């Protein structure tokens, strides 16, 4: 158990797990659910109907002009379509497919590496890589960073991929060179994976094992010597980050001619034991937990992601998505509780913040829903969302959740203002 200083005299040092857990291959589930994002301009989400057959690797899109799509991870029949709204109000269509035991692969995938192919087939790949910045004429992206570290504690999915699928990463690096105009492709790994990383053809950089050094903004500062300005994205700074799993999926697809429709997920049980599983995208969380012999009781906490940056979810019926790196189950008795107790101004959050944000002042504005003032006066948009402030908070204020909500609300305000201009 990691201990923390009550008096706030010691900055906590949280260490990543650097020993990739073993892998368990899960069988094809009886059904999968794919979440297709609704187009921003409204209109029909997809022409697919209940009863329609689908093939493994089939691209399922909305209207012909929509850029949103999912890739079918099984062969089967559409058995249900229902609206779904996530925690931040984003609307989706949940497409449920009853799966058959055998895969019948769709042949639409273009095997030639190109940016158009990447945009059409790999935006839904494991790891959620984004190729849109390369197609944006207003952005000049010359650097790609392949993150071989996992971005949260306890998780080892990406490290497993670097350790065991370096050949696929190498093929992915070669494809990236053909598809993008990037001049420099780097891979960041811990010291123990340098040997595997050197075989990928990417420039190797090592990352310290201390959290949160694997987060993109920290890598930008510590390894690339750049600080992303407030209001700018990583892409604005000329850098695109991709996970090692995403690049491996890219390489494997062009080698085999089949899109990768599985995801490596670290599953952490109530006792802290962890294992990596490879599952079909869209597999219900319930199926994954059952395969790992983990039961979820009333009031237990089910977290998508890791303990520092993960999001608690309400249902084990939700599916594994391309961005699902971890599933953590916490017993009710061991779950960290939050309170509405006021900030006591101890300064723990300020001392531990890697960006040096005055969190003690910021949280007061966030609690009052003064989001624009929080951004203007107390550096809300500088936050890299590491979660350390919540971890050390003596008053147990859910600071990390306040920050995520504030950024989301600000994005809605900015979108509304832009629409009215």
C-alpha cells in the first residue's frame, strides 16, 4: 500500500509497474456493443438496421459525409440499436451484434499505407490514434511520439505490447513514414524495455518510472524540451502522440491484411492482482471480469482506466472501447471516499502539482462553477490531468473530477460562442 504524508512535508513518489503482466486471450464473446458517435451536424447516424449481417473488420459509418465510424470486431447479425449518452453528454448509437464463432473478414480495407487509408480505417484502432492533425492544413506535424509507457499506475498493457510485439511496431513505424510527413518518430519506454524498443526503427527515449512522467505534456517538457502553451494542443506544437498498441495495430494490419479488432486491457482485481487480457472491441466489461474470476458487488467501484486518471462507471454492461487500457475493481471498504468538506488550505495540492497550478484557489472557483474565471485567473487550462491533487487532498475533495467537468463545460461555452460569431 502506498502511503502519503499527512503533514504534507514529503511529495509523494508513485512508481509505475514496470513488469508487464502475463496475457490471457479471451474467446469471441456472444455479443459485442459498438458505440458510434453521432455526427456533430446531426442527421442519421447509420443506415445499418436490426437484422443486417456484418463481417469482421467491416467499416460501419454514419451518413456518407460523416467522418465518424466504428469497425465491426466480430462476424454476426445486428440485434439492437439504441441511443447512448456518455458522462459528458456526448451522444452515440449503441450497435449490438450477436456474434458467430467464426470470422468472415470484410475485404474493403485498403492494404496500401496512405493517409486516406489511415483516416478511413484506423481512427477506431486499439489505442484510438488520431490522423486528423496530419490532414489539417492549419497544422504542421513533424514529430510522432510512440508512447510505450502506460499513462496510469498499475497498468502494463502498452509495455506488454512493446515487450512482445516489437516487430509489429516496426512495421507500424514504416507505415507511418509512408502515410505522414513526420520527420522524426520517437518511442518512449522505461529502461527495462530499451532493448526491445531499439528494434522498432524509432528513436528511443527513456522515461523515468516515477508518475506522472509518462503523460504527453511531461514527455514534451522532459524529453523534447518543449512546453505546450496555454490554449494550444500537442498538435499545435507539431507533435502527435500514439500508443505503442496503436502503432502495433497499424503494422499488424498492413502485414496481415486484416484490421486488428482486439484490445489489450490490464484488469486489476480487488486484491490488487493484475493480468493483461486480449479481448474483442465491444466486449461487455462483465464478460471480461467473469473470465478473470472477479465479482462486482453492490457499492463496489468499477473504474475504466487506472487509479489516478480513471473514471468510475455505473454498469458492467458497458463495452471495451479502443481507449480502454484498464479495468480496476475496488471493494467498497477500500474505495477512497470523497466529501464536501471545505478546503483547509494545507497546500498539499500545490506542492505536488507538476505544473505548479495554485490548485487551492482553483478548486474554490470550480466548486462555485466559475469556470471562465478559473481559466483566466488560476490556470485551469494548464492542468495535465494527472490526478495527484485529488490523491493528496486531506479534505478528500474530488478535484480531478471538478477539473474534468470544468474543461468540458468551457468547451461547450467556446463552441456556442463560435457558432454565434
